[in-house]
C-alpha cells in the first residue's frame, strides 16, 4: 500500500497518501468494485459516485468515499472500498506502478434522513419503508400510473423515477436518464440515496437568512405491485456564509432551511458538532486552537483565527504577483428531530480559503567579494513553490542549463517548513554587468529573473532579482604622449573599466572612419589605443606662439558609451617650430598658415587678412587659414642688409567695427643677396629646350571625389557609386612616386569603357593627347590644383570634371 493510510469518519472513508511519494509522477485514481473491475475516476464519475480527491496541504493527497458510493459494498454495518493508484513518469501511463488500498469502516445506526455536503456533490439518503403485499393481488397497467401521477413517464412506471420540483414545473426523469445526466442513485434494502453533482442543471440557488444554498427539491417514485411509494429526496448545501473580520474567519450556517423542513416548524436540536479535516473537536480542543462554536436560536457560527492550527497556508498567484491564502477544511454536523422525519443528520464539509494576500519577498545580497562570487538569497517561500527556470540576458534556461552560464542554484529549508533559494554566480560571468563608479570602485550588477511554479495548482510567477555589489578593483586607463616634427601622438593603455568608453575630441566622436577622413591615425590592439593627429589639424588647440615655437595641444576625453558621461581626460602638448607655418619659395611666393589661438575664442579664420585687407586666405579650416601671395603684394614691406633682403607682413584679425587687431602674427622671409657660387660656364650656342623620353617606375593613383572642393574622396566601401545622367564626376590623378619637385604630371589619353576592362568595346575618349574631346556634347573641365595642407606638390596632380553619360546603340542602352 506504499505510503497510504485510512481513517473512518462517520459515513465517510478517508485515505491519505504522501504527495512527495509521487513527485514528478502522473497519477491515475481508480476504484475497484466487488468483482475486481477497476473504474478509473474523472471529475464527472467522482461527483456522481460519491468520491472526492484533493490536496489537503503541501504534501498530502486525500481521497474521500461515501458509505453508499457506487463501488463500495456493504456487509451488515460495514462498508468496504478498494482504491487503486497508478503512477507513471509519462502522461501515457506506460510503465506505471500500481498501489492498492482496501479499507473498511463501520457505520451505524443510520438516521432516517442523512444529508451530506461535499465540495463536488450533494447527497441525501432516506430510510426506505416498504409494506408487505399479497402475491395474488391483480396487477395494474402502466396507464394507471400516468392517470394518478401525470408527471410520471408512461411505459416504465414500474421503474424508479425522480421528479424534480422546479419553479415553473415538475420534471420527471427516469433513473437511466438521470444516471446519464450525471446523477447518482443507490438503492439498498433499507435506504434510497440520491447524489447530485454541484454542477447539475436542476440545482437552484435559494436564500436563507441572507445566505445562499445550492438546493434541489426532488421526489423519488417506485411502484411496488399495486402501490406507489414516494420518497422526499430534497437536499440543500450552503454556498457562502463566510466572512473575514480582523484576521478571523466567520462561517455562519442557518439552522432552519425551509426546503428541508417541508413546512415542519417544530424541530429540536439533538447535536451540534464541528471539527477540521473530518475530525470532531471537543470544546477543550477548540479552545486550545482558539476556535469558537456558537449555537444560537437561528444559526450555527464558527470563528477561526487566520493561521490557526488545523489549516495551512498555500501559495497563490494573482495577476502575476506572489502571495498566500490560508486554507482550512471545516466540517459541521447538525442533528435535529421533527415530527415528519424523526432524526435528520446534516453533515457539511466546507473548504474555506481566505482572500489573496500579497507577500513581499526579501532579496538578500550575501556576496563573497574576496572569492569574487555573487551570492543572493531569495525568499521566503512555502514548500509548494518550485524554482523552474532563470531568464539571463533575455534567454530563458532551466536550472541545469543555467550552470553553463555560471549560475548555481540551491534550496535551503527552515524549521517552520518554509524555504528560500540561493543564486550564486561569479563576478566575472559575462551576464554580470560591470560599471565604473568612482576612483578605484566598480559596481557589479546581477540582473536575473526567476520563474516559479506552485503545486498542485501549477500557477506561475516570476521574481526579478537585481543585486549590486561594489568592489575596489577598478583599473583606470592611463596615457602617455609625445610628438615628432609634424604629429602629436597619444598612447592610451586600457584598464578594466573602459571596454565601452569612447574617445572624443571636444564633442567629436573619433572612429576609424572619421579618423581616416581627416588623415588621422587610430589603432587599437586590445591593450593600447594609439591616436596620431597632424600638428596642423582642425582638432588641435593652439595655446601660444612666439619666435621660439608654437604650443599645440591635443585634448581627448573618454566618455561612457551608454550615458555619454565624461570618464577620463587626457592631454598632450608640444612646441613646434614656427618654420612649420611658413614657406618662402625661390620665386618670391610666400605660403603662410595662421592658427587660431585658444585665448581668441571668437576668431573666425575666414576673416583673417594681411596688411592689405584685400588679401584673404586661400584655404580655411576651423583652426587655420593659409595665405599664398607674392612678396611684392599684400602690403609686404622690404628691408635690405649687407647680406640679405627681408620681406615682412602680418596676419591680422579685426573684430567688426574696430581698427585695432586682436590677433597679429608677424612673419618674414629672408633672401641672401651676396652669395658666392662657383658656376662652370662654357660659351656655346644654347640648343632649343627639349624633353628626352626615358623609362622608370611611376606610382599613380586616381580617385573619385564627392564635391568640387576635392576634400573628401569616395571610400572603397562606398563603391559602386550611384550617379544620374549629366551629374558631375570629379576625378583626381596624382603622381605618388617619385616625389621629385622637378617633375610635372601631364595626362595624355583618358577614355571610358562599359566594363572594368580597359580594352573592351565600346569606349569613349575623354582626353585625347592631353586635350578635351571636341566631339563630346559635355566638354571635360580641368580644375586648377593649388598648394594646401594636403597638396604639397601641386604639379604632381591633375583634376578634371566629367558629366555622367551612358552607352547607347540606336535607342537601346548597352548593358555590360
């Protein structure tokens, strides 16, 4: 019989088994009749035949059987029931283990009328008194029955019939039809029993003293030779009558129920007893549990403190929230006597469940920082709760799979039966969020959602767990800076807090793409971030200049990639030679670059001028302005000495409406006028200039630019470039090697094809022997190339503009 035990409680048999014994098993309950046939129980058969199966607390399953249940059998005053439980690990019940439990109970004497109110059915059994008849009396015909009782069905009048007294009519039902409808009928030599499922259609709701009852008024007819026997089988069971006040359950049951009295007003209490879990309690036992039983003139009232002995708390879920309900299985037995029935025994079994009460769960962070282990306790829970899975970074995993993510779960039990769950995960697990707080402190955040299920209700709820631990283990990035003749270099050594920090110069995010656009260098090998910026660039800060040099600084900020909060600032400053700003060419051309100083924040480089204010810069950036002019122009002054000639000028900035410059950069070009040079001279008629053909290696590049300014070329990732007919294309051809200032690049022939092969047909000439194609409806346009920060040797570049066209044959496009 395994872990099953039985008890006899009046006209009910109770068999109890441990739910833990059948953990993770699928169960099937059957009742075995006298011939050995097992009848599997479902809800319908249980309520029809007088059986009830339910969980009585976290760990017990209870089976109740009525003394007159369908498959029990009586031997004198003893009723016998055999219960079969089959347990299987799979829903198809294969490889099931079978347990049998046979139990017998003595019950007697029976009262003339007994009423039983179970959770899933109502039952009434009455004494059957059949008078003796003579064998030789004349038998009647079925039609005689219908003449005497029109509600009876003709043709089967000699069979038991049930007449339901409904508000509008009386409805007769044959026993076979009643059975098919889910009603239970049992007939012994001495008693008639009618069992009605709580869901039956004939149930009416009636009120007694403001309390609702499920009620059925019925009469059962039987033909005994020449007589009609009628038995009153009315039954009523309370539906509500439960209230809650000051943590106390109050259950009230009216004593006088009109339906059961049938007009008989003179009744007398014989016995009122109450208890819990079908156990009757004495007055002393009730007092020890602080139960109160009141029996007044009109009603019986029980008062039970919430949480009292005999009941239990169970986990409940309401709108996804975790909480509890207090449940107690009360029973009340009321016996009274009247003139009609003599003694009536009314037994009411009432499961009372308090309203949902949310329970706050406590999340305790017990992290062991020295072991670098997050340790969080979540609880407390009742024993009917089970942790089933975790959601980590949006991925839901069961307990065993969570181990692969570094999560270990364990259960801890307390003396009062409650329990809690412990979640352990290493600080360095990928799912642990790491955040730099201050100085050498980092915050480690555990963010996991736990999913639970309750037993046996299978309700689910989740608990989000967020725990933060601070650890002094932050290593900040450090940096060193240095300069060469033309560039500023900053090398940042990564720490352990900056994997998501981003480099910014002012508000400009420095990425490999943006760095390439400005000819900067940005390299990250995982341990070091190296940044190289030209001395003359838009993102340098110029703090001072004098004859000894120009102080230039690069300021870089590392920002949090999520909050964009400034995390770390680095600066590198160097002094560069003033000669980097000026070129004095032999032909008298001066190229001077002026820089914007930090102290003149409102300076607009495009408004810088020379002494002659008509001389404006030829190239302007946010921080620089470049002038190109001849020494004999722009207000340049000239001085002579015994050995040199000096040309001087100023770069000036005037605020609007003012003639006093707020910015002045003096510069000078020095040319030697007395210099001895040995020249070998031979009088000979000079031959006409000629260019001799030669052979050598030339490195060339051709780029397509986005605009006429030739500042930004298309990158390789942007090809193929989409253009429309007649839209301008800006080409630049550059001699890369050798870098000889005496060389000049000239274009001879240039043509377009319909494919990547230069020899394919058709093709169209764009340049012919260095000249534009006169047959072209949109002539090629050459653009002048001037000196700039990017272009040091203008003679090594050629720029031209071509209008977009396509190849056609007749009126059709020529496809590749």
